[in-house]
């Protein structure tokens, strides 16, 4: 999908970065915040290499990636496998 934005000439000279990328990030952050996109969908939409980059971008936009109960349980299971075995 392609979206075209029209920016008034007097505002188009503002130097705050690539307007296309800024708009795309804002859209992705809002979609994540509203539960429309997953973190993985945000990563793919922005062509980011890792989930850490997606989380950093979301944080930059004031959207803090949530942790589900399933995430916590999965982390607990992983930690159990890493716990040293007593002799």
C-alpha cells in the first residue's frame, strides 16, 4: 500500500529527519499501541533487523512494549533450564 501526504511548502523545509520515515514510524507505533500490530509486524513494516530495534523505536515514540502472561511463563521456563544443578 502506498500513502501520499501533502505537506504545506512553508513546513516542508523543516529539517527534522525524513518525513516519510517519521510518518511510517508514527503509524506503526500507533497501530502497536492500539493492538492492531504486533511487535513483529512493526519490525517487518519498518524493515528493522531485530525485535530490539522495534522496541527501541516504539519506546522513542512513548509506546512501551507490553509483556503478556505467556511471555513471563516462557521466560520462567527458560530460567528454570538455566538454573545450576545442585550436586
